C-alpha cells in the first residue's frame, strides 16, 4: 500500500505544480521595459457614471479595493490624450474620446506635464517618450516641474534651493538657478507661456522671476506670501497666479509695466486651494479645493462664476482641454471627472 500512496502523492504534486503557470505570456508585456500591460489594472478601473451626474471619466481603486488618490491629471497638447497619476501605481494614458486606457507607464506621478509638441511626458520621477513609454531620463526627489519649450524643462527638488533647467531631449542641464534666500528651499516652478520668464517659489515670502534670455532676476519684484505652490500664467502672460499655502488663498501677480514691474494685484482668501489652471482663452481661473469642489473665477472682474461640486474628497489636480470646452479633475475619492465648460 505504501508504494501506491507515494505514487498518488507524486501525481497530486505534479498536477498542482502544472496548474500554476510561472511565465506571463500575456500580449503587451514588455520584459525589462517601462510599459506595463494594459490589462494589469483593468479590474481596478471602473468607467461607470456616478449617481450624481454623468461626468465621471474613470474610477480607480488600489489592490486593496479602496479608492486610489488621483494626484495629477493633464491633457495632451492635441487634447486626444489624458494623463493621470495615482496611488494605485503607474502613469496612465487615456484616449479621451473612447475613455480607453491606452498605456500604463511604470512611473510615479503626483506631477505631470506634456512637452509642447506632446512627444515627451514628464513626471516627478522622470521623462518618458509618450509614444513608446520608454524612459528618457530618470529624476530623483523632484517636487515640481514645468515645460517652457520642447527643449527647455525646469524642475525643483525636495530640500534644495536650486531650480534646474534641462534640455528634455538630451537630458543635459542648461542652467542651475540658485534661490537668493539661502536656507529656504525652492518648492514650485512655472514658465510663462512665451517661455521668456520662469518663476520659482519657496517656503518663505519670496518668489523669484527669472529672465530666460540672460538668466537674470527681474528687479523690484515685491514678494508677499509664504509657502508658494501651483504657479500658472494666464495665456497672454500679463499675470500669473499662485497658491499661498500659509494663508490658504490665491494671489494674482500682474505686470504693471515700467517702472512698477510685477506687483501683487489681487488676493483671494478662503477655499483652501490645492491646484490652479487658466482656461485657454484666459477668461477663467479654476481652483481645486481641499473642500472637495472646484471654484471658477471670471478674470475680467475676478468674481466667482461657479462652484463645481461632485467629488467627495479633496481635488488634487485640474487641467483644461486645449479647446477650453472640458475641465478634468482628479480627487482623493478615486475619480477623474470631466466638467463641461462653459
């Protein structure tokens, strides 16, 4: 009996081992590459519209079936693709028209930006080829990023007072700009739309405006707010907005021309803003909030136009489509929402 029992035991072990494949032969798996298979997270992505409205583009959950925090969203320059970053892992590229998940790039993404030509996508962890998903340049400890042109990209690192300006196509550092307030770290960075100016903000009441043509500082600028983030220029570059994290408000800085130069123009307190975006026509400033909504400001009067409600947790990122008809938002409630504008 013992030899027979031993034979049965071996057969059971063999059957069990053969029933568990050790090689993943799914189409789309690129061994050693940067692109994850499109189906690797499909079970955690729902595209069902919410009961309170039909503006949910996607709902993303973690492997523990809890809502993933959507940390960043950004439309591509042609408006056909939406990039998103979340705590479930991977930078996701979506086809806007079909809501199809096109690609998952193995990258973190609490900051996302496309190059003006759309060929490169940057996150806080690196630069990637949009088409292939191949990593072009790895970045470390980066906390904010901004594209100026196809050959000019700026970023700031955690616990550093340097603003790095790089050629994203070659990965070569063009310039290192040093914060004049030694001991206070740079936190935010933003190019003007014509790429002639670069603004950096830090943890104390100081923002620097750099002239790109000679890398000198704009003189006479009077800073005000502490802990500046989310620097965005209006399309005609006549002013920029930034978040004053210390006081939970928004500041508008305007170019008043010679001899006054750049000066504080408007201050909005309240709303506890988290992110900012100007509409492509410059008529609206949108602000995401820790209070789960988005507020729209009329830039001709600076009065509140409308409050967009639907998220049930803080809004972390917003992005206007290039045609200005859609505003995308990402929230800690696990949803990406599309809002029709106007």
